[in-house]
C-alpha cells in the first residue's frame, strides 16, 4: 500500500517537472527572440539562470524516474512480475546503451577518419592544418581543421561529450540490472570463487577504479611516449585484468567486466583529459593567451587510445552470444587474442585511411584471430558405447537441468524456466537436442556455471545419445 501511495506521489511530481521544462523552454525562446541582441550583462545573467534551472529540473526528472522504478520494484518484489520488470528495464537500458554507444563510437570513428583523410597540401590556407570535401545524405560538406585555434572562438561550438558520458552511465546501469542485482546467478560462479554478492560487486566496481589509475600512471610515465613499449605494457596489464576477472567471476561476467573496464578507461579519458584540455584550449584562445600545444597533444593521444579500444569493447559487448569464447577452458586467453587481433584490425584501418601501405598488420591480426578460433574449437570427441538409452539421458537431465528448466523450477534464482526452455517431458528434450549439444557438450556453458555439478562423463553420454539419433528408446 505504501508503495502505491509513493508511486502516485512520484508520478504527480514527474508531471509537474515536465510541465516546468516546457515553461522554461518558452522563457528561453522569448529571450532568444528579443529585439535588441546587444550583449547586455543583465539579459546574459537571466539567460544563465534559465539554463541552470533547466539543468536542475532535468536532474530532478531523472531522480524522480529512478524513484518510480524503485517503488515499482518494491510493489512487484517476490511476485512473478519481478522478472518481467527486470526484463523491461534490461530492454530499455540496453537500447539506450547501444544508441549512445553508436553515437559515441560513430563520432570517434568519424573524427579519426577526418584527421587521417584531411587534405593537408593542396591549396590550404596558412592557419589551417587541412580541409576535406565530403558528400553525404544529399548534401555537400566542406570542413576545415585549424592548426591551433581560429582567431576568434565562435559562440556556438559543438562539444562531443554527452555521448560518452551517457554510454557509460547506461552501461553501468545495465551492469546492475543484469549482473549485480542478480549477483548469485550471473556474476558469481562458486566453482570459480566462492564470494558473496556484495564482495563480487565491490571487486567489479573497484577494479574499474584501479585500472584507470594504472592506465593513467602509465600514460604519464616515461613509457607513455614510447609507442611500442607503451602498447606492450598496456596490453600485458589488460591481459592481467582478463586473467583476474576470469578467476573471480563467472566466465560471462568476466568478459563483460573486461569490456566495462576498457569502456571506463575510455570515458575517463574523455572526462579527465580530453574535455579539460579542450576547455583550457578554448579559454586560452578566448583570453588571447598563447596555447599550450601539449594540451592538444595529450587529448589527441587519449582519443587515439580510445579509438583502438573500440573494437575489443564491441566484441565483448556481443560476446554473451558466443559461449565458445567465454566457455573455453582459458577464457582470458581467447579474450586476449581477440583484443589483440581486433585492435590490430583497427590499426590497419587507421593506417589505410592515412594512405600508408602496411604489408603485415592485417595478415598478422587475422592470424591472431584465427588462433583464437583454433584454440576455442571443441575437442575431438571420445568413443561412444554401442547404444545409449533415453532412460540414462533422462536421468541426467532430471538431475542436472530441471531444477531450472521446468515449468516449476526448484532453483532459488530461476523461478521461471530460463528462455522458456523446459525438460519436463521426453518430447521437450528431443526437440531441443541440437541446443543441448551446443550448450552442454560443445561449449559446456550449461548447466549454468555448472551449478548442478554435471560430470564430463555425463556430457559424453548426452553427446553419444544425440549422435546416435536421439531416440526415445
Ligand atoms: C542454474 C540454472 C540452470 C541449470 C541447472 C541449467 N540451465 Fe540451461 N539455462 C539457464 C539460463 C539462465 C539460461 C538462459 C541464459 C543463457 O542462455 O545462458 C539457460 C539457457 C539454456 C539453453 C539455451 C536456450 C536458448 O534459447 O538459447 C539451453 C539449450 C540450456 N539452457 C540447456 C540446459 C541443459 C541441457 C541443462 C542440464 C544439463 C541446463 N540447461 C541446466 C539456467 C540453467
């Protein structure tokens, strides 16, 4: 009952806040349309006031929405709708995460492309570093890049930062929705390390802070200027993290944490280095002070690092669909190889955009990726005994699977059959035999985190039964 009252209250507040944003928008429009466009300090001041109230109200809207979700959660907790609420949170937050991520990485790719593809030679004015003609979406575009800064900094300057911040924020929320709220199910694998949910969440979040500090120290150290040594050390540290995660979390969670770690470094680069450098540059240019060229260089280097992180991070974000990668006996090794290989591919693309010919980067990257595919290939199966009966297989399924995969699961976490997969009747088992082969035999990602302690012998029996035609005899 209390939750319902709270919920109604929050809804009313939300509606009021939304009405207020429209009101402030109309005030701002009026100010913008004022007849005398003189830079009167009083109107400037009131404009600023409107802007800061607007920011305040947006923040309040976000907080109220979070409050609404939390009270919803309180209402449905312990009912069958709890899972449904989590699923929809997952959908919404994931969609936001992907959308912001595409905007961010798209901008990152675009600007690295610009930098690489600039015409720096023919007919470039003295103050320019280069220019570029492009045609897109039915229009012609002409861009110029300044060597340092223009004579006067224009009033309306586009910054590219919220894409990055929102990608990280939504990713962080997703980490909570999928892994942290349900830590005992997806984050922790007691066969790997027996930790409490709170410890798991603490280690996860703490690791992001530690990795950023390490990376930042590395960038500022003498190694930071030595391209190849920096890359090597950085890569080894990353592999160390992959190894660490895969010895602390379940394999899937280990992969996601590796990606979240790289993603956190990327956002921290934007937040702590790139944007502050740019702000200092804009300020110096506005004040007419000489520009410290180091600022631009620092920002450029961090943004280049981010560019190399993108493909490895993108792989991790889709890795959940590929149990043959995280389900491997050495998940961190596969991850390290794919990280190296995809970063290599990015390197090749960057070189190509600059018009440089590189003979070995692409082939080596492909060989590394092929090595990952080779190592993760399933082992050659052992011999089967003449005929495995359905009774034997059914006994295994009843013992190892139906605690989750049933119309009435007994598992404490999965109170509804995961993905709707049930093994209550022989028919249901036979129908799903290919998926069973994939998840139980080939990738060994079922039973989940091997919670029900299936043995290799039992996996072999299931394989033999399926290979022999999965008959009900
Ligand atoms: C601890 C609970 C649990 C146990 C025990 C378990 N599973 Fe699962 N299973 C899940 C969850 C959760 C998912 C969905 C997430 C995923 O695909 O990893 C799933 C997904 C699957 C899928 C993929 C379904 C799809 O639509 O992609 C198959 C196949 C599967 N399980 C088979 C089995 C078999 C066979 C066993 C017994 C040997 C088993 N599972 C034991 C929890 C469990």
